[in-house]
C-alpha cells in the first residue's frame, strides 16, 4: 500500500500514479488530549486503519498524482535520526574533498567496524520535514548546499532496545529521503536541520510491499545531470543494526524517520534547480530548490 498526504492535509491512497482520496478514514483516529504523546497518530494506527483505507478507495475519485501538492507522508515525526558516512565510496569522497569535510567530521574510523560505530547517529530537527511538492528553500546562501539522497525508514510502533533480529518488525514503511546539508565546520545537526532540509516522499510504501529493503537501487539527478547512483546493498551499517543502535539510546515512536545514509556523488544545488530522486519499488519525486 502507498499512502500520501497532499494539498491541505488530505490522505490519499496511491495506485498507478493516481491518488484516491481516503481522508474520511481520518475521522477514525482517536481524539487527542493533553499532554499529547510523541509520534505520528496516523502511522501509529496505520495497520488498524488499513481495511478502512482500502474500503474508502472504492468509489473514490482518482486524481493524477502530478496534479496534487505532495506533503510529507509523515506529518509529525517525533525525531529524524540520520546515519553519517554509511557507504564506503562516500567515505572515500569525503576524505578526498575538503569542501565536504572542512577539516572536521573526517571519516577516519580505524579501530571501528564502521563510521556509525565510531561517530554514532545524529538527530535532525523534526520540524524541518517537507514533502516533494513543498520543495527546498536555501537557508545558507553563498555556501555549499548539497543534496544527499537515501532510503528513509519509517518506524511504526513505540519501542526501545530492539534487537537486530526483531528490528524489521517495527518498520511501518519506506520513503525516499533527501538529507539536505550545508557544508561547514558547525555540528551536523545544525547544518542539516534548517526548515525544508529533510524531504520525505513522494509517499509511504508499507513494509509488506518491499521484501528486501537492503537490495534497492536508487539515484538522483539535478536538472538533467546524474549525480548519485547506488544500491542499499552497499550500506556499511544495515537497517536492522541502525534500528537496534538508535533504539538502544532513544525510545522510538510511530513516525520516527531513520535516514540510512547517502552514497558517493553528493553535490551542490542552488535556487532554480530541480532534484529528481528515485528508489526501486518506491517511486520517484521531483523536488524544486528555491532561494
């Protein structure tokens, strides 16, 4: 199942590039009372609401997906967790390019099995999330602002201290993620947390649709120029280990997003560019950059 959030917060079921409005299902979500628990209410109840979503699709009017404004399929993530330097070729390009490492966060990790094992994961501002139709606004004009395309994993249930063996059971689904970043000497969480610097889309593909998330080809073009092209089989730290590591430190909540890391080929974007990102079995999204 592919679900999207579009226009003014409508809920859509996506089939063959057509969006069917199933927003009536949102009336079945529980009423919130203060204090509100962390997490995304729809993602928390997605499994329970799946039959209602499929029923609402019957008779629903279809709209071409190109005619709607796609928002982030996760409306209110409690946090965005990101993995640094999680492809060997990106480690190599980071070491070779001072414009990427800026003399800090250098990728040497001798004595550790991976950069993630040495540096850990980091957090991005959860309110920086946007959808493909909202686009990216440059917040650091005059500096190098880079695209980083990666597989995004959406957590489906509250959990803590999840083992690698059980990790995939807490996944609600997958999306394309853009971990936008400005290069510099500041902490990663600052450089990557500007509003609009976390793009999620074009929709959420439920976990049952993707049997092997560790075997997905993905790419990004900027305008007509190919930039990044890789496969998740080359992840240094895989999805189960990332979930286990993150959940050993943080309580994970429904709608939490794990950005799994980007491959080689990161590059700059500027106002007027359009990023064309795609991942096998998920889809593609076009994301405009504005000043």
